[in-house]
C-alpha cells in the first residue's frame, strides 16, 4: 500500500459509502485470499472511490507533499552543489585538502545513517526526538505554513503520528541522497573545468603509511575491481601538504601530475557511501513506511468494522433438511416447509440482483452452484434462459411486500416443467432482518394455492 491509497482509503472509511449488506455482497464477490486484507480493501476502495468529492483531503495532502518534495529536493541539490564547489574551491595557490570532501561524502553520511537506524527503531513512538530534529521535518513544516493560505483545509488534516515519523525518515533519506548528488556533480564539474591539485593535511601525527592503510579501508568495496581509484603509497607521500608560509612545497610542484589522481578515489567514495548506501537507506525507509501504512490502516476501528462486514455473515443460521407440514396451515396453502435445505441446485431472485442473492444465501448458509436474477427488468428471453439452466431443487426468493403478478405466475408455470421441486421464499425488508409479515405470507400462500402444483412449496 502506498501513501496515496492509504489517504484515500482512510477518507472513504470515514465516509462509509456502502451499507453493511452491500459490503457483505462485495466480500462474497471478492473473498479474502490468503489473509490478504490489504488487497481486499484496495478493491473496495476502487469500487467506491467515486464517492469522494474532488479534490479530497487525501488528494490535497498528497499534492502538497509532492510539491514540497520537489521544491525541497531541488533546494537541497543546489545546496549540495554549492557545498561541493566550496569544498573543492581551488585558486592555484594551495592544493585542495581531500579531508574536507571525504568528511562530507563518507563520515557525515555514515553518522547520519546510524542516527537514521536509531530513529527507525523508535519510529513507533509518537514523540521521536531523532525524527523531530531532522532538517526535513522542519523544512516541510515551514513549507506547510507557506501553503496553508492556498489550501485552508490542510490546517485540519491529521496524520497518524507513526506514519508521520516514517514519512519524515523516508523524505530525509531522499533529500540527503539528492544533496549527495549535488556533491558528486560539483566534483565532476570541477575536475572537468579545472586542473586541481589535491592533497591531504592534518594536525594529527599521521604517517603516510597509516594514511594509506586508512584509505585502503575506505576503498574496500572497489579496490579489488578498480585499483586505479585507490591512491598508492607514493601518491600519498607526495600529496601530503604542510602549510609553511604562503608557498607550495617544491616537491609537490614537481609531482603535480600525481596530485590530480585523487579525484577517482573521491568520486568512488562519494558514489559508494553517499549515493549507493544512502539509496539503500532510502529503500529501507520506504519499506518501513509501507509497513507503517499497512499497520495504521488495519488498526483503525473503521477498517476492522468494514472487514467484519465483508467477511462475516450478517446472520448465521442452521439449515436442516426440509420439514414438511401435510396439514392445512393458517396461510391457506397445503405444501409448506419451515426450514430450508443446506443446498439447492439453483437460487433465483425475483427482482433481486445477483449481489443481493449472494448475501441472502450467505445469511441462510445455503450453498448453490447457480445464482440467477430473474423478473424485474429482465426480458422474457433472459428469464427463459435462466429457467433452462435449472433442475432438481430450486429456491425462489421473492419480495413479500410486493404482491405476486401474472408475470410471476407465468414464470412459475414455466419453471415447473424444468425443476423437480420449487421452494418459494418470501422475504421482508432488510430493516426487519428480511422477516416477512404474516399478512404478506397469506397473500403469497393464496396465490400459490391458485397455481395448485405439487412441486411448489412455500417457506413459512
């Protein structure tokens, strides 16, 4: 589940565009597969998405987030570009100290990635210090204030704090990645445009051998397949810079061609630590965000209620073998049954949709391989085709409050020649749990008595 789907689904759940019976019909049409609740919820969202007004709160928030990400992404790239230009600034008077650039592309990324992992561990807490000190958090807050005048509805929009934490973590990694690309572009542009002399210098007592071992440790990921990007001990010895006065050491000038070889090492270091590893952290944060979205939506009470409506029967009833009354009942019809079978060859719904028939069968715990909608707006050809598919025992569901018409009588007479037994089930309105009223049953009993066929039974 992505962020936009999460926002739209959350808004739909609060709007409740469907009744519990409609949701149960949808659940029967799209059953839960391998406990994949998110897939079922996504299908439900697609069906009811038109119920949301345009633009919805989810659309506004996603649009705001998209614009904020683009603007801030371009901004941090430019900051990274100018930071790289500043770190690599070369006037010809003294070499560029690689320690500064290495710090920005190796040590700063590693330190911030460690902090990111700690913030991921604590992301489930609403108040997360490591998240709230992130520059991305405050940059987006500032952008939100600037955008509130254009979209006043955004001021009342609330996001799950845990989702918000993961969103900040993910955006922080994206912005840090873009910042690193600015450093890389600055390095490539400076190397192409200028003849730079690189050197290393430190107040600490570090020998060339020790610094060479340190450089090899940093280059562990590419030193075997790209040895040209690892400075040799000779290059390290010749590129050590001691600032004594205002002049460059004469030995460095004689080996000026060696000093430019550092750019390959700097580029590989930037690509591996600041680009590749950072992108891995971004993917990890994205996975964490997706899990947070899933957990957040499934923990909402509206979601639990919807899943219950879609996957649990509205009424659980036990259906035993048909009980036959051979005495004349108060409804005036001889062939009556008080219980339904557990299965029928076909269940027909007179003026009922196929989805409504599925819900009715689910409520009565009836299994059938064939559910057909008949009567109503169906043509005679459609009803005839439905009758031709029926055989053995057939259940016909009718609306008890609608008196039987001659069309229904004609349909029953045609069905008698195809089925072995026909049970007519008058149903009440959904608000009465589909229980028919006694007077309505009497009307249907009299009409079935006029048909006078031994195959036709009335469910009372």
